[in-house]
């Protein structure tokens, strides 16, 4: 008893595609396109591939903290009246930029 006799769904395009893949034959040799016996006109398509983002949470956290440090430093710098307060705000902003850049580089480098 062959595959077509055992399986009641063997006439569907997807089952022919699966059978062609399991037999390591080109899918085009097993698929027929077009409606027959009440089938729909849709073609058999491969399943959609979902991309998984692998950036680690620690690098994302570093990027968020870097942006927050930039914003806090800018607020400190612009609201300060003394040179020391403005300098502190500028240093916090520069540290935030370095943290953000470093996190972006590490996220790219480690992909984890």
C-alpha cells in the first residue's frame, strides 16, 4: 500500500509538498497547480519563517540606561546655574553616550 492509498489527505498540495520533501525530490515534480475536484486555486507555499531577535536583555538594558543618563545629564546641565552643575550634567550626558554606544557594540558583537 503506497502513501496515496494510506493517507486520505494525499490529494492536497501541502501533503504532496511534504511527501516530495520526504522523498528528496523536487517539489515541482509532485505538485500540480490549479483546481481539480473542488480544490481551491491557492498554491502550496512554504511556511513563513519567523526571525528571532537574539539581542540579550543586558545590552538592551544598557542602551535604555544610556539614553536615560543622556536625558538626565541634559536636564541637569540646562537647569544648573553654576559652572559645577553644568559640568556635572555634561559628564553624566557623556557617560550616557558612552554607555549607549558600548551597549550597541556589545549587542552587535555577542548576538546574545
